[in-house]
């Protein structure tokens, strides 16, 4: 019960739609405790990706994720570019040349993405960053895989956990990124990076669920 | 040919300003700005940083300096993506002081590792030293004291010498090759400094520093 390249591309496009739909929310979250560019930067990156898809057609799931990685790196500008870019690069490397995604490789790709974010940003759980959403997401995905979930199930578990993880950043005082300059004043705000991570995972999960019911 | 520098900043104006300031201390060193986004907005542009590194590289390697965290991430990613990632290094250093110190070290012919280390506030590795220490006392008679330009001149005057040189002011000492250390002494006009040197060319090192002080550091 795998997911071929068209399904992966559909999920990435769904993520782009989500980013566009939530642009203003991300801008507002980042305006309060950051430099206010997170929503706009991500929108620019994902929109450029959608345009890039009209020019080249990835033939493998890994190639599609890699195209997203290089697009984000070269267009996003803020911290999200190198962070999501590295995450997607590592995920793409894990997927390699495989023709289809499986529940196992989905979890492996998520784990590799988390490794990339941590290596790039040097953040830990509790620092009030996207790591607070992505870490529990990977754990939950692995657990779902252990209980025999399919790709949609794995991603739904990841998205649920990421949403809870993102909520957990609200009381935290930021220790990484631009918000860390605010010290105590960064508390009582949702971290925009954690929020965008949970939005992306939810988009992947919803897309996979649609793909499953269509199949 | 020297090590090149790339200034990675969210702001084009900031990058250009740092290049201007550091360039004044180090004629001949390629110092390339990579600031802002292509549309003129704030941010760091992966392609611009990649191009700047290529421009700054004369074959001796490139040291990248950055302003804020996400600029560091972009710089790291650029270096990792290079055909030869050993040809460049990202220095974890204060941007302005680090760029000045790195530029001076590069102008003195320091290696890429030594330039990066100078940016972070460590003097380049001293050569093997031996022999008894010699010392002189100098008085700062120039108007601005041991400020950035005189400190850079002092550090640069020791280029190529086999000598371990220390400048002491009051109860503080600094390696004479560390521009940041010399600045940290805060010595002003009229202050007296003790300069001690050890090693094969200690006498020549002291002679050069004495000459600089006597010439009011060219003021």
C-alpha cells in the first residue's frame, strides 16, 4: 500500500495551498515574537515550488521532495529556508530512488527531516521552535507504524502530535531564533515555526487520507 | 593572493558597511558583501552567498561572517553545498570586530583557519618560540591611542616574524597579533604599554613596534 510520485506531489501541493491559506496567521504570529516574515517567506518558497513543478516533473518521490528542498533554500530568505530546506534534503536522501513511499519510509523520512532541522538550528525540545512540533510528530509516527498504520495513518498521528507540540510552545520562553532576544516577553505566544510545521504535517495527512479513499 | 571574506547579512546596507570598514584595514583582501534578498528586502539569499564565496575565493579559501542566526544557517548550508566544502569556513564571531580582525589577519597572509580564528578573537597560532623574553616600554603619543587602525597596524607589523609578542597595559595583557585583544586593552593617548617578545626574531618585533609608536602610527 504505497504512494507513488503523483501522490507525493499532490501532498506537497496541498502543503503549498495550506501555507498560502495561513499566510496572514503566520505573519501575525511571527510579528509578535519575531521579525514578521515567516508567513511571507514560506508563501514565496511554496509558490515558487508550485511554479517549478510546471517546468519539471519529478519522476520519484525523493526527487519531488528534493525539488521542494532546493526551492525553499534558494527562495525563502529567513530561517525557515535553511531549516525546512535541510529537512527536505535529508528526507529526500532517505527516500533515495525508490518508486514509491511506504509507511516505513515515510517515518524514516520524517526522522531524517527532524535530524536535519536539529543539525541546522541546534535547537532542542523546549527551546520554542519547530523542533517542539516535529519531535513528538516523529515519535507518534513511529508508534503508529508499530501498530500497523498505513501512510495516511502514520501522517495523521504525526499531525496530531505536531499540533499538540506546537501548542506546548505557548508558555515557553524562547531560547533559539529571533524570539530569544525577547526573553520572558516571548512567553504566552505560539511559536510560528512550530505552527507552520504542524500545518504542513496536517496538509500531508489530509492529502494522504484523500489519496487512500480515492484508491 | 590572500584568504577571502564574505559578509553575510540580512541587510544589503549592513553588509556593504562592514565591507567598507574592514576593507580600510586590509587593502588587497577580497571582501565581498552578500546582504539582503534579490528584491531589496531583508533576508539572506542562498544564491547571492554562493556567488560571493566564488568571487572571494582566490584559491586560499574563504571565511564567511554572519549577522544573525538564520544568516549563519544560510552560510553553513552554502559551505556544505560547495564542490569542496573544505575551501570555506563559517566563523562564529562578532560581525564588525570579527570582520576587521579577519581582514587584518588575511592581509598578513594568514591561513583560512587562522583568519577564522582571528575573527573569533583568538590570535593566529604563534610560531615556535624560544630564547629569553625581551621587553620595551612605549608611550602612546598619537591622538586616538590603541584604537582599531593602530591596533591593526601593530598586529600586521608582526606578520612573518618568529616571535611571541605580548602587550601589557596595567593588569591586562593581550597577544600583539590579536586586534580584538589589543582593542580590549582600552589604551589611550598618554598611556604607557609594556611590550615583551620572545623567540628568534623578538628583537625585530620590538624594533617594528617601537618604530610604529615613534611614528604615531602614521597619524
